[in-house]
């Protein structure tokens, strides 16, 4: 298997031995459980050196896999595969998103108890219901309720409590039931990165996971592990969220990217002559419209344009609209107060790459890209900008990156 399959950024490319170890784990997963393997290949990947071998989250609407290569290679091959499956199941159940407002240690433990009994070869230290004298097969929310006697949930800001002693060598001392329970609750993957999911509305995160599941289900030819068939069927069912809401939340998320300094607010950590920060309020958005013959659907384009402009007018926005087929035909730029609905008729075949090449040359760079297309055309292999593919009813997602939205979804 080629190293390109894992698509780590060039500046954080793994050395040969850890790279081969990770590749081999992915290959084993593809062979034994193709659905999981194909799901994993759709994640954006990031190297992170820390306490845990792996971790998953949703960052700016994109599922992300974090790997510490040195720690990952320390696990036996069967446990490496189990850790990857563990992370995938956290995402399938939206655990990084669903626990907002719940005591962190309680939620971390509850989610592990919900999925670990159904994963073979998990490390022996992984939390499981039997360590808390609880039954298998419950939802994370049920375990939250049952775990309340073990953890003090009065303080939502902490990671948990306990009065276990710790010797100078850093070993947890033996003690009461609280210390034992807290030790049993220690995760084997990184849950702290779930805080990155706070920037993604639940509706948008659901759409991103739905895209991954659809793609993996197709590539695995419908072969799904028995214990998650019901979950997968739920993801494959048509979403009940109107496409207008997904569009609105995607734009809202894009608008929160970036900060700027201001002398009008004192920095909280310093007392004197230090500028504070505030979020940028202007939204720089690139909207691309495929005007090839295959997408010449006037009512569909008008519906999309009206919804987009209604959202944009509600805030300070700078919108660049590109009309393109195999090449860029026209570029309009306006502020939200100047926005007007317009339909541009083009023709020819589709090539999606020129729009993204133009985006890389923009100044300032766009916070996000929205592309209205049928998707039948070549696209870049990967993209650093958050991208929303707004597809026609019969369209197809042109790449494994970005969030898919169909105007036919109701």
C-alpha cells in the first residue's frame, strides 16, 4: 500500500518505521472490516505528540484523526487495530459533539463504556462496564446517569475528583473507591481534542459524518459490521434537516475562523499596554457556481442564491462569486448590502480545479468555499479550505474531502 494513502501533510510526514506500522494497521482493518478501513481513509490526519496514541474529533466541520506515531507503535498489532476502530465508533456515535454540557470525566468514561465491549482486543487498561459493575450495551447517556455515584459532578469545569495519594515517583497510590474508579475511567485515546468540535454546530457535524458513512458504505459494497448496522442505516437514511439550515450553519462556522488584535479591550492575562483580541466579524466567502450544461437548472440556482444572500445580508460579508465550467467565465465581488440574485447561463464541460486554484491566490484568503455543482468533473485531491459541496439532485461528491449538501434533501 502506498504511503500516499494516509495523506499526512508533507511537513509532518512520518518516518519510515512508524509510517509502515500505521499503514499495516489500516491494511488489516481494510481486510477484516472494509467499512471501517474506508471510513478511516476519509479522515483528515494530523500528527500530535502527547499522552495518547490516537484520537478523533471534528474540527471546522471536518473529521480528524490524530496519531502519535511513537506511542502507536508501542501497541501490539491487534490492539492498534482496536484503537483505530475505537476512534471510528466515537465518531459514528457523535460522541465528541453529544456531550456538550456534561461533566467531562463522566462523559469521557460513559462513551468508552458504550463502545468498548463490542471491540475485540482493546488494551487491558481500557474502561469497560465490568470495572464499574455495570451491564454492557447501554447508550452513553445511560452510563452518565449510572456513573454519577462514582464521580462528583458538582463542578463542571474539572476533569473529575478523587483523594488518591500520589508518591514522588508519579504512581497512583491505593486508597478508597473514588481513586479506584477514577483510575478505571482513564481513557486509552485522546478525548481532550473533542473540545475542537465546539466550533462545529451539531447539524453540520452530522452532515460531515453522513458524507463519510455514505462513501465508506459504497466502497465497502454494503458490507458493514453487525454491531453497527443499525447505526449505519440511520446515517444512510435521508436527513431530516432542511438544506437551508445546513447552509446557514456552515456559513456561521466559517465566519468564526480567525482573530484580530484590538486596543479597545485589555488583554485578560496582562495588565498594561497589551492589546486584547476579538473575533473577526467580516465573513470572506467564496461561492462558485458551475455553469456547465449539466447544471443549467434555473429554479435550482435561484433557490440556492436567494437562501445564500438572505444569510449573507444578516452580517458584514464580502462575497466573491465565480461562474465557471472548464474555466472561469466571470467573477463578481460585493458586500452583503450590495447583494443581488443573478442567474448566469454558460455551457461546456466541468472542471472544478480552476476555482480552487483561484482561491489560493485570493487576498485575503476565503474563510470557506461553497461550490454549487453536479460534481461531475476533476477536482483537487485535497483542499485546505473548508468546503461545502452543494450538489444537484443527481450529482455526486467529486472528492473525499468537504461536506456534501444536496438541494433535494428535505
